[in-house]
C-alpha cells in the first residue's frame, strides 16, 4: 500500500503538483474545478478517473484538448461510475492472475459526475457500483441543476429555485419538489463511507477524500458546487456563496460510516439565517415577493429540522 | 445502387488524447514547468482572451497563506515551495475569486483593467484601510 499524503496545512498542501490543467472551458468562477483540484491533490497515487456527461466532461475534454494529467475516460451520461468500476474489477483480476505490468502500484479509482448524472440519469448505475462493492469513489459535483444544457431542473434542485423547466413567474414559485437526500440513499447501501463536502472547507474535504481513498470498498461523496451561471451570482462570489451555504446549514457537512454511524464534521460558530443564503442568489429572487415570502419561513423550518435530525443521529451513535 | 451503409466495426471508435509526450513517471511529484506536455494538453492552450480584468499580484503585502492557490478554479496561481510567485495569465479567466479570498490589508491581489501596466498598478496600490471602531 502506498503511503497517505501528509497535508497538515494549506502551505504544505500548496506544494502539490496539479494534475488538472487550466484553459479548460468551465465558466470563470466555476466551483467544479476547485473541487476536482482538491480531490486530485489529496493523493499522490496514480489515478484512474472518469466523468459522466456534464459541465465537467464537456469543458475539460474539448477535442483536440484534454485537461487531465491522469488516465481519464468519458463514455455516456449514465455510465461514468460503471466504467471506473469495470476498470477496478479488471485491475483486481489481473492482479490475482499476476499479469499487472506494475504490480507494486495501487491506483485509485474515482468517478466524477454532476447531480443530473448521479441523482437522475446514472442513479441505477451508481447504485449498482455501491451494491457490488467496487473499491472506488464516486464524487458528485452537485450544482442542483442541469447546468450544461441550460438549467433544467434535476431531482437535486431545491424547493423554490427557478429553473428553465420549472420557471418562477405569475403562477409558480419555481421548483416544487424537495431535494433528494442522496447521501442517505447511498449510505443505505451499507457502503463503508459516504460524506457531504463543500469546496470552501478544503481541510474537511481533503480529510474525507483521503479517508475515502484509504478505505476498502465503495465511497460516495456529495460535493456542493455553486454554479455562477444557474444560481445567478457574480463569479467572484463563489466562495462567499459556499460559506453562506455551509454556515446557514442549508448544506451541512457530515459523514456516514458503514451506512449507519453519522458524524457532523463542521459546526458553524454563528449560524446565519437561510434568508441570507437565498438572497445572495438570483434563482431565489422571486421568493422575496410578498406572495412567496412564506416559503422563506418554510425553508428555515426545513433546514432546522434537518439539522436537528442530523444532531440526533450523531448523538444516538448507531 | 451503391451500398453506403457501414458495419459496426467500421465506425470511429472514439478519440484518445495523450496528455504528455514520451514516457512519464510520477506526474503527481513533477511541477508543471518540468512536465513534457503534448500539444493535446489544454495547458498548451490559452483562455487569456476571456478576461476583461486581470488580477495583479503585489508581493509586498503577501503572507503566503495560499488561499488564492486552493480556491483558484483555473490552476493560475503559481505557488512553489510554499511561496506564492504570481499569476499565470495564459490560464487565468479573470473570475476574481483570488482577490475575494485574499485576507491581507490592503489586499495583495487586486483586479485591474486588462491593459493596465503592472508597475503602474503596483505604484497606485491602495493604502492600508483603517478599521472603523
């Protein structure tokens, strides 16, 4: 086994040599590449990567360019996870037969996908990978919308958000259905590790990624990725929006070990009202009209309830 | 009538791009300037024309906290040996996240119009802001 990379502080982390290149075509201020960099830099091991169709894939592999300095594959919208699972199974089989060219190397298998490719279209495939117990990690870049195709709602879109297929207007306040709790669904497969991460909490993220790469078995990571185009905020505010999301507990950071034991990994010192998070984004602009103001209260209640539930689960320790 | 149909094995099977030329070893331990990039690597391309404003780095105020390095979406902050060296203007898209996350007072990175001269910008750098009590 290769040794885990030691990352004590940001200065030490900054000596990493990036394996993800610039001049990709992601929007200025896109959080996708921040998350990808934090994931790839968390390890020095060889990587076998995939990306399902989505912003990340179409922007980092525009023929004749690639932005990846590691083995990377894209096949379809739904099967990025199974492509990596297949490579992992092959690696295992060749190792058993003693036919690996570099038997001392232990590559890590990571698949990236957006929320559309994970929550909706690739759901069955990911569920299969988790159930079969492949030694891989699936990272969701959760921007809560199909950003690549122009902002259609996905099952990760939260209540009240205006998307092109659930637009807010005179008769509607936008998306009407609640966001799917994907981390809980994946944890219910009994996988050794599933966690929620955010790009602004880089240390928490690196710790979780390193743990995830270290454990034997499938790992599911849900990473919040603020989308400057579809959430409608200024590109420079990406980290500010991430801070608002984690500090208002709209996006709590926690991990679930072996499918049942829940740990909260970040408790904000000052919890800020959800209203501030909503007010910072154009997709929730209409909620501040008089007729939809009750939704903000409902948002707060929902977030409080969820936080209460997480805390109780953590206390129970089962 | 000529048969124009293609069999399953006659289609293009997809594209494979190589990130590097020649044999490679331990990319994770090789800094960018020592890598042998192939022309297919997007490192050899540039998105400089996306910018209307560029960040300018003033090393006098920098404390090497590396917040700009970790939060740069475009791998455009050049940090070596725990020191911040400057901005890679070939790959910077001008999103200004680095300026936003810079904790120093005054900031060691500020946005200026694309045509601004670097020396003139540093000469006109704002003074330290006094905090209101």
